[in-house]
C-alpha cells in the first residue's frame, strides 16, 4: 500500500487544493508515480521517502502528447480514487 510519508505529503496537497483540484488514485498494476499538473506530466524517479533520505531522486518530464495524456487518462479512469471528488475524506 502507500507509505506513511507519501500519505503525509498527499494530505498536504489535499488540504491545499481540495478534492476538486487534487486527486490521489491507485492502480494495482501501475507502479510509476506520475504527477499531472497544469498540462504537464512529471515522472517521479523514486518515492517521496527516498527524497527525504537524501538518496538519489529524480523528477523528469514526460512529453504531454495526446497519446501520453490518453494513457494517463485511461489508467486514472481504471484506478481507485483514494481522494478526490468522489472520495473527499483523505485516508
């Protein structure tokens, strides 16, 4: 499941943005950590806990092409919403 450090950061996003501007979703077959914001797609190279431990951590960008946006949209559509418009209580 999701680590405590990750959930703590997610709670900050949820509190700041609310359920209509921030969603946390989980898909059991999708391990990558993607952040979609303002029409951009960022790929987190490690977990949030790894960044806090001062280990190697990268944030890259993925081309926001129509095919990449569709792949992300399709994955999100199949995912379980843990926080967002349909689930306003953050875990």
